[in-house]
C-alpha cells in the first residue's frame, strides 16, 4: 500500500483544523485539506514550515485557530505513528514535568523514524532512446531519481500529477515500486531459532505472587504491585509467568531494565521462553535497525518489548502488563529535557491501558515503599532463595587504624586497598577454583594529582572538579566533560616536580591485583574498558565460562548478574558515596551494597562478602551485613520526614547556567526573589551555586522548591513562566522530581 495517500483514495467532507507536533520545534496549527480524507490522530504528515517541509504528527483536532493557517501537504504514513494512549501520555508528561509537548513527541518517535519516509522506485528502461516525450527518454533523465520527491522535482509537476504519471508508467511496465523501509533487519530480529525453555518449578512464595498477579490481569484493571525479593529469590521467573498469562489473554507487555547491555542473560531468558514474541531494544542499535524494530512493533509483529527507559514509548498496542526491573535504579530518570522518570510515567501508561504494573527490586526506592504504606501499591514478598540456598555471610572490615605497628610488605604494596582478611579470602576462593567479584565505584588510576610542595591540585579548565589520572594513556581526564591532557611533569603553580597521585580507582586496583596474583586472569568493567557493547559481552561471557577468575569494576558489576561460581564479593571502599552532597547518598549506598553482596553464592555453593569501610556503624552498612534493607529504609524514611524531603515532600529543581558567572548569579537571585512572593505554600531554598558549580564551561546556580501540594505549585510556576524571560545566553532547566542534585 502506498505510503503517501492521494486525495482520490479516501472520500472526505470539509477542511478541519489540527494541531501538529514538530519534533525539536513546537506545536503548530494547520489546515487539514478535505481531499486528504478522514482524519486519524497520531499519523505522520508532511507540513510546510518556513521555506522547508518537515514531518510532524497530528495530535489533536481543534475547533478554531487565531492564526492564518497553511495546509498539510500530504500524509506520510497511514499507520498512526502515535497510538492514542501515547498521545495522552505525552500530554500528561508535558503537564507533569512542566515540559514542551513537542519534546515528548520527539522521545516517542525515534530520530530514524522521524525522517521523511516516502516511496522508492526502481526505474526500468528498455530499448533505445525515443522521442523526448517517450517514457524511455524521460526515464533515462530520471535514472538517479529514486524517490517520489526527487521525481516530482525533475518532472516539475504537482504531487498528484506526478503520482498519476508514475502509476501509468508502473502499469505499462516502465517502472517498479520498491518499499521505502527495508525489512531485512526486522526479519533477522524476529527470526530466532532458540529452543524454548520450559518454566521452572515455582516456590510457594513465587506461586503466591503469580496467583495475585494473574488475578489482577484477569480483572482487566490497573493494579500496581511492588515485588520485593531478596537477591537471587527468583523475581525474573515471576515476570515470565506474568507475561505468559498476559499473552494468553491476548494482550502485550513492556519490560524495562536499567541497561539491557549489562544483563544480556535477562533478554536471553525472555527470548528462549517466548521466541518471536520478543523484541529487545538497546542503546547500541544502529539507526536503521532501531527504525526497523520500531516499525515491527508498530505492525504488531511482537507482543513483548524489553529495553531501557526509551522502551516505555514503543507503539505497542493492547498493553496488559508493565514491568520495571530494579525499579530503584537512577537510570530510569532522564537527565536531558524532558526530564521524565520512566518508572513513574510508565505507571501512568499502565493506568491509561487498564494494565497491571509490577515494580521489582531487592532494594526498593523509598518512594515506592511509601506508596505501599499509603495503600497505592500492593506488596509482594519473596523472603527466601529457591532450593534452600542461603544468603551469603557478610563481614565488615574496618579500615580505621586501631594501633601502630609494622605493615606487611604485600599489604603496603596494595596501598591499603586490599585488607588482610580480603586478601586471605581471595586466596582461599581461588584455591577452590571459585570466582571473585570486587567492587570499587571509582574509575581511573587516581582521582586527583597533588603538588607536594605547594598543595595545588590539577583541575578541569571547564568544570569544578579535579582531573583523574589514567595510567594506560598517561593522561588526566575529566569524567564530566571529557577534557583530557597529558599528565604534567611539574606543578603549573610553583613548577615543583614533586607531583603525587592521590586516591585509587579501578585501574589502580587492577594494577595491584596483577601484582598480588600474577597467575590469575582478571577482567575489568568500567567505562574506560567497555567502549562497545561487544566488548562488554565478551568480558561477561569470559567470566561466566571461567576464563576469568576475578572480575572487578564500578557499578557495572552490581547490575543483576547471575554467575553460578562466584562465592566471594569484596567491596573495596564502601564509603565513597556517603559523602556526596545529596540527600539520597545513604539510600544509594545501601542499595549498591545489598545488590553487589547478592552476586555471591547464588547457586549451590555458599557465598561470602567482605565490605571494607571506615564507618562500620552506618545504617547502610548495617543493612548490608544483616540483609535487612527494610530496617535501613525505616530509619532513612524517618530522617527524610524530619527534613521534609521525598517521599514526604515533592521537589522541583530550577537550574540556571551561563558562561558568565555574574550573569547567572544575578538571574538566579532575581528569579528567587520573585518566586518567593508568588509560590505558596512551597518552601524555597536558594539561590546557591550547584554542588558542581561549573560544568562544561557553564557556571550553574540552583533554586530548590519543596512542596506538599505539587499540582498547586506547578500551576503557579506555569503561570509565572508564561511571562518569564531570560537573556538568550542563560540556560534554564526545570527538573520535577529530580534524582541528581549535583
């Protein structure tokens, strides 16, 4: 069927007025010509804007417009790119996050899909040249014109006349039509031969949870569940059972994961269970494959979609189940405009579709636990691991010196990174041919370089952070803006040659481990070693197959991996995140420690975890040692209540930025002065420099609003922003429910 509809194909009444969203622009009103036929919301159309044509999406029909309107030129694709529920979700998201509706449309239709999609033609020329008006002669002139737009331009005719001429040539055999979208990648994506894996025998706890979920699915109504289960308790098997029941009901499912590249075994389990019903999205997809997979979903070639936060917006029809694995993970919050949270917005999509929602985690966010307490979520608990497997024993190793004495040479070589108990445990584990995971949440060789003569450090010229030393390329690198420079030989301030690298990161830890265990194969997972997804899969596969005995890394090693032979997990410096200037620092630390500890002893061999720390009495450390995350959450929740922080209040962060420090400070001060008089009953904090006061050459200031009436506060802000103007040189960001305060 043609991708561009002609007026003759669909009978139409009279002209209408529609609102069209143009990605990266705004909303515009256009006239819908009656000759285009019946109006369908969500379809892609070709519209004039200025002197050029763009692809936009019809999102609403309106009664009138105060503007002088131009007409839509053509329908690009008759299949709606945006189903009705996604249009509603975009409207809700724009209102909730104080964002531009067009920005949400841009999210929902990937860039490769947004490109103008038109028919392609194969030109066939037979025989010799004839007179100038003969098709052979004309087609010779059109040999490089393979699209309707190009042919139209060369013929200098209107769209309707060009199409009529092309149809005539096709009928006469002078031209052939080929599809504008290749289906080869989609066919590969949907043609798997993996053998189906039968469901595992469920434990009584798992079966109870599945029964509750299936009952909710049968009711065809919105029901949100928080599935809490200790690490290794089998949450994924519950997801699989829930999806199976959803498919039996003739409905579809979306499964969000923090980053599909870090947990390839998760997608493999879904694919082996449901075969061609599954499409997996990931960030490493090429533009063409992303477009083709998106088109396959749109054409209902699969009913289960797995992917990161962007999978929330796939045009999946008849949604019956929405799953968020590791619902506490910060990666579900987008840190670019529009700054939505996929977990929260996904709950809205589930509600709109009368679908069941499952949020799963061994360390739920305090917001989700609060929703359980308020009766908004139903809690499902998995207290035990299947087959009687025990949680690993957790040992806290204090790094504080309790006395003076000689230090053994091998531990002085480790610069204090490897304590004696951890070293002995690694030796014993390797001797049993078992595997080790070591977690250090800091990249590079050393976090900063210091002059021993004058005490001056080396800082990024664009950001208010120190440069990290990376030994491999002997350079200093900024982990925020990417600035890099050669490691200096002398201090730039006093010209002293006595420069010293301070602190330790994963690169230095790897260097030390190779000295301590020279015969052992070691793998490292961090952004410096994993440049491509293929390399990530290679390291994980080698570790799973036993080619590597020790795996070390940053947060990448905590993300839901299931390695059967890992019996020892070591946390090198558990305190790194506790000192961040963020009220969520303790919560994140507790979640990381519990999650990484859960990588040990997941099969028949018992596990052991050693956590090195300076603060052994901190609630986050106690939670990890006792495997009692709920006890930590209770203490943390009370502190948040006292300080009036989420989940007991809502936050709206206003961030301003400029290349001129005085300009941004002046604008922030003026904004705060005006808001404090207008925004009630919210509490206003600031203005103040951001914790990272300068980032990528931009000076940054912030204003934080705390409110118990978020809708009222957002209404007041929306009215204020309607007449709010800043200099063009000043950046302005509104972040509703912010995750990062940096």
